């Protein structure tokens, strides 16, 4: 799983010319507002990345969550690329 997540983030960081710090992914089995890691007034940008390899019987969905500060940094970098 780490290889799949890391490959996506490394590719994104190269495209944006940014360096991400990578850490162990957190596995969330069931999401509900009751067990949310977010506070009520916190906003995040999410990207769902799905892998499917039928020959290996592998299906995986990864949800990346970016806080507002990170989104601002990514937005500035994307504006420079235009």
C-alpha cells in the first residue's frame, strides 16, 4: 500500500515542483461524522485515487486529505505553472 500512495505523491510533487513529507498512511475502515478526524470548522481538499489490478485481485481506494494551508501552497504553485 505504501508504494501505491508514495508513487502518487512523488509524481504530484514532481509536477508541482514541491517536496511533500511522506508518512505512514492512516487506514480508515468506516467513515462517519462521529469518528471524523476533523473538527467542525475545519475544511479539507480531498482527492480519491483508485487502483484496480484484476489479474492480481487488487482493488484499493486511497483518499488524500489536504488542509487549507497545503491547498494554498499547491494553488500558488499551480498558478506559477500556467
